[in-house]
C-alpha cells in the first residue's frame, strides 16, 4: 500500500550528501588556485555561498549573479585576486564528479519504486552538475525525471517552479503527490504554498511553525510516510 503515487525529492542533503560533496569539490578548487585548505577558508566560502542561495530563493538575485559572484566575493574576503567566474566553473566541474549518497538513500528509492511510486528530483541546483551527478550515481535508473530550477525558469519555493514540474508530470491530483526535502525555505514552504503534502527531513533537530504533514530525522524513515 502507498499513500502517494508521485514523490518529489530534493537532491542535496536529502538524497545526496552535499556537505561532503561540497567540501571535496571546494578543497580541490582551493588546491587548484593555491588557496590554503583551512577550516576557516572553507567556512568563509560556505557563509558567502549560503547567503547568496538564500537571496536566490527569495528571488532577490538571479542564479547567474550567484554563480558569477560567489567566488569573487570569497576572493575579496580572503584578500586574493583571481577570476571568480573561472573559479566557479572549475568548482562546478569538481562538484559534478561528486555523487555521494546519504545513508539509506539507495535503499529508499528501491523500496519506493517497488511500491510503484514515480520518483522525481526537484532541485534548485545547477543543471549540468545535478544531471551529471544523477547519471553517475547509483540512483540512475530509479529516478523517473529531474527538474532543475535553471530549466524551469523559476526556483523552489516559487509557484512557477511547481507549475513547471506539474505540467511535465501530467498535472496529477495534488493529494497524491508528496514533496520531500530538508530545506524549510524552499522545499517545505514551496510545498505548503502549492497545496502539497510535505515530508521534512530534519536531520539537525531544528523546529518550524510551517504546517508540515510529516517530519523524519533520517532518510529511511521517509518510507513509512509514503506508505501512510
């Protein structure tokens, strides 16, 4: 038995281990540009990057601005000169090779497919990175499609992003669709605003006032939510 027919899955920090993937790719980029591989430098980059992503989710900046400026801002913060656009491209090349899964992600997708669910990735990430990571991961063949904000022309949590997704999956009954993700500001808020049930993967013990349908603390727990 299953409660939902279609599962929209966030990619990073829901199925893929983005924390480890990002760190690996950043350290490779630091080595390429002769930047000391210190915890402080990694923290500075992540703070700048996360701030830009939050602004992007609020539609305050474009994806192009984010990608073109995050390394320039980081270089400025550490007193280094360099081509931030080229550094970002090199970083994305490194990130695209990272397809580490969170514990239980593969088994979850296999079990969801066995239930007869359609599985789609719904991500605000970079198209060339996310598609390459999926194609080279163990999830390839289990995921029925991927919807990236760049191609949608909008991003989670915007209504236009979910309109794009639903148009491409045949405009199903919203009560049979579940959005699963770790981000309150994009995954969960987007689902709530669009009238979808949501499953919040809360691996950090945070709290929220959003009206979520289910909260889990590990990837394997998502299965029981889908089964109802």
